[in-house]
C-alpha cells in the first residue's frame, strides 16, 4: 500500500508523536508498504510562538496537494492539527478523498496552559478539524471517551509500542545516575509547562531527582531546583541506561494522551509513579506502578513494585501491533471513490 503521512511534527523535534510516527513507519516499510512523509522540513517554516522548537510550515494548499497527487497514495493520514495538515485536509476535501486523522496530544489543554485561553475554545477547532475524517485514531479508552464527549465518535484504537531490543531489563544502568544517593527518581520527556514537571521537582520524597530531556522551561527549572540533576536529552542506548539506573520513574503530567516514556521505563524494569489521570490510568496496573493525587505517596508505593513484573508487563506493547492497528484503520481512497 502507498501511504501518505502528513504531519506537522517531525524531526528534529523530540517527542512522543514523532517517535510514534517514526516507529510505525519503520515497521510498515519493513512489511513492504511505501510511506511518503510530508513534514515541515520540506517547506519554509516559522517557529511556533512560545515553542520555537516546533516549526510551523508556511505552505499553500496547492503545494501540498501537488505532492500528494504526484505520490498517488492509496490512503492518506493526517497526523496533527497544524497548518500543514490543515492544507492537506483542505485539498482532500476538494478532491473528495477520504482521510484519517489522529488525536495525539491534549492540544486544548496545552494551549490553555500556555496562553490562558479556555480549553473549550480550542475544542471548537479540534471538532472542526477532525469532523470530516473517516476515522480518528486514539491511543486509549480515556481519549476515545473524551473525543466522543466532544461530538467526535468515529474513533479507532491505535496503541503504542516500545523497542524491546533497546529497552529491556538487562540493560546496564548509567553510571552517572547509579552513583547518586537513592532512591533515584527519574523524569524523561519535554521540559515544558504542560508536563507539570514542577510537581515532581517540588515533591518532598527523599532521594535524587534526575531530569532527562530539553524544552523551554529547562533553564528556569534548573535554576529554581539546583539540587536536581538536569542531564539534557539522551537517546538510544544511553536513554535506556537512564531508565535502568532509576529506582522509580515519575510521570507528573496531567495532560498526556498516553505517555510513551512510561512503557519504556517499565520495559527497563523501572516502576512508575503518576497521577490518576488520562494516560497513566490506561497504561498502568497496580503491579507495575502507583497512582495517587499525592505524588509523594505514589512514589513511595511505586518503589515497592517488583522490577521483573514491570519488564514482563511492558513486553505486551510492540510497534508491530501498533502498526497493524494503524494499517487496519486506514481508508483506501479507491474503495470510497468507487462507492460514491
């Protein structure tokens, strides 16, 4: 199958959306599918206000449409709600081509956290963007329920995976973290206001706090919490070693749709502490993590979990299964047009 994947989130961004798209693309291409990625790096772009790492493509509908027409896809997927996918959406509607979309991030909550704009105002845009899609792909039952509650009921499940060849219980711990006083409490992800990272850094549980990742809030948080170790971004085997060196992984976000980093930590045998919100409630079980409105209590409970059980639980999350769900949700253009 020839699959057009249009996305406003792509390299060099480092986040769960990009990692998901890259991982699924690799599996699909190994299976013989042809995946054409149309992303902001192919166009003139501007930095997103308050989030300069994200580039917003300045592109005309005809330009995106020309790329899609030349590729001649069997199916089209619009991964994000940014300007590039808006242009592709407009072209698809003009051509009467079906397309699928995905709800990767709690965009209304993110915008509200950064700007103070009421989240419901942003939901009007979300409904407009996704309403014409043949299917909206969502990673958890909680996100499905959220979309349905906002009038979007054409939802299909699209789970997430973990690279079990890289993230596993036998990975050696990173010496820099392992040398710190325990318990070693780790956060991995974007260092940004919507990740609620300050809740982790301000918690009173004893031990060492380690932050792996980068983002617009890093400088301010590092200055405010000098006792925490900010390692910056880590990738590949070194990232796996960070997970393996931690006694607990702390996930303070209240706005993520899934939390890919949680299953990476679990695959390395590291239990997870989190709030009982969308993402953690869909991913964690009592055997591998702990959730509480008091993050200190969640950390204390997570530290009692068995590392072997964590690693065994994570092995159910594979990118092969995720890619198959993605593939099954796609809507072939020829089928819809022949039925019209």
